[in-house]
């Protein structure tokens, strides 16, 4: 099945009651990974844009992780100062600053909203590759679990997930994460 066929099937699946309520997951957290070849990024972005603007049987709550990162920087009043900080202090200094202020719990809390509509809402995460190395999806999902227990989380992941390990871009060192399920 090619990427477009998989995405069409995913669109149908995310609107089904079993998906929305996490049926068949043995009481596990309803986190799904839609893995794809990084070369297909533009097709996936177009699909996400399409489903966020269509009338579906579910409510898509989309978060581009890079936009969340920029909002965190803005809230900490450093967004405009990043280029000067990098030039003056270096990229290693800047990376350490990002690690301190942009941890997984901060990202998760930026995405938290109330009320969740059980059986209707789907939290969709994109931009995973755009926030690397500041945010790692396995850390983010661990931080999100307690906040989103009643709605599914769907991660568009440019890489692979074998049920135990996520491997970004199919190149980087695999990180252990076992609480999610592959979606198609």
C-alpha cells in the first residue's frame, strides 16, 4: 500500500468509534504512531492540513511541535534573541538553554486543553523531525500520558516504530518506547 492509500485509510480509521475510544488496546493508553518514510514528508503535511480543515466525525486537535517550541520560546521572551544568543554564546549554550526551558512536561502542558471530548477528540502531533534534537517523541509521549488519558494521540512519525523502539528518520539511534501502537 502506498502512502496516499495508507493516509486515506487512516482518515477513515480515526473517525471510527473503536479508534476514538481506544477499544481493543487492553486498557493501554491510546497512543498511535503513523510511521512513514521521511521522503514522504510533504505528502503527510498536506494530508494533515487537509484533515484539520475538513468536517470529520472527530475533532482534530493538531499540534505542530515546532510551533509549540516557538510558543515556548516566545513565552520565555527569548524568541527574538535566539540569533544574537547563538552568535554571542554559541550553539552548545543555546542547546542547553533549550533543554532547560523546553522539556517534555513544558511541551505537554502547552498542548493541554480542556475540556477533552471523549469519543470525539483526536490529538494529532506533527513536526516531530522539526524539533529534533530539542524534543524527543518518546519523552514527550511519556509526559502527555497523564494529561490525555481520555482521548487518542496520533503521532505522525518520520521514521520507524517496531512496537518497542522509535527510530527517527530511519537513521538515528533507536529510543525505547513501548506504550504506543502502530497505526497502519
